C-alpha cells in the first residue's frame, strides 16, 4: 500500500489538545493517496504516556513514534529527518490538518519538478470548530532572499528534501521555539541555494485557537521578540531593520500574545479572571 512512498510527515508532540491531535492524525488517514508515513517525535520523558495515548494509531504500520534525540523543537525536526526513510519530509503540527489531497498533490509536484528542494503550498486559517476564517492565502511563486527580512515568503505546507536540509545541518538547534522551523529554516535553505517550488493548491489548514497551548499566543511577547531578534541578527539584518521588523510584528501578529513577559504570565496564572482582552487577528 505504501510502495513508492516519498513523503514523511513530521509531528513534534509536546503540548497538545487531544481533539486537535486526533484530527491532525485523521487528516493523514483520510488522504486520497495512501503513500505517506508519519513520525511523531516526543520528548524522552513523555514517550510512555504518548505511546499509551496513541496506541490505536500506532497499530498503523505507517505511523511511528520516536524520542527526540536533540534540543527542543529544532532538535525534534532534525531527529525526524535523520529517522525518515523517505526522500522528502513535511510538517504537520498537532493542532493543524492537511487537506485530503495533500500527499497526492505533493507527489505530483515532486515528480513534475525533480530538481526541487523545498515545496510550499497555499494555506487557509480555520477556527476551533474547523470553520474557515480566512480566504486562501496563495503560495508566493517569486521571491528573493531579501524578502525574508520582512517575513517568510514561504508558508505551510512546508515540504523539503532531507538530503539537502541535512547538508547544512538541518534546523538550527541553538534557536528556541520561535520560528526555527517556518522562518529561520527556509531562510537558511534559500541561502544554501535550495530550489523552491510554490504549490497553488491549498494543502494546509492552520488552526487559530485558544483551547490549548499555542506558541503564537502562549509564549510571552518578550520571548517572541528576543528570539526574532536572534534570527534576524543571524542572517545579517541591520539594527534598524531589526527594530522595524520588531515594531511591525508588535503591531500585527504579536498582538495575539497572551502575556507581555514571563512575570506577567505568572501574574495572570494567579488571577481568577484575565485582566486583558484576548486579541484575535483579522484574516483576509
């Protein structure tokens, strides 16, 4: 059934909301093409609890769970790449879903563009109940390395050639959990001469939710800003460009952060009711 499989979905798993996790895995089982594999990467201390939780899913020979052998989110993806038995891997976060034709479409583009190192698709944002809350955000076909200074021109679904990624060390494990996978990594891939192919089909449904932990909302604003500065500095951005990027982020998507700092997060956790309104981004 999986003969000729070229794509492994990588799912780092730590903080999770079980209903979303079930839907994420089910979105793979519902694929029009059965030629996929899934590697769930968990922290060593969580292995037994997740094995119990996912025992039925792990009966599918296409689904395996492994221990993270490196550091944090980047390390989980690098562990997944090193264990993958396919030429390409792709990201499926545990609160998001793939469209039913994602694997079939990726296969089509891999065959059509054999020189491709990195494929990225159009995407849509959904809410807690799977309803779309945005139009389709189409994959950007033409961009230069300089475009990464403003924001990543490469969005989910992210799929890449393992050999190419490992040739420059994979994801940067010195970075923490802000953007090592969907910002710094494609930027580094572009700097390393990777060949990008945009897929106009909408293959990824990104969930904007508040039901459980989400990096965009639950990491304090101060942490986001610090890590964003590190990525920009790494890629040679000037101090002025970094300050502009931080200011732009503060006025847009970083307004979703529930906490200003780690101290503010502690204060909010001790209160019965939250003191601030929860901001939700208005998607086009």
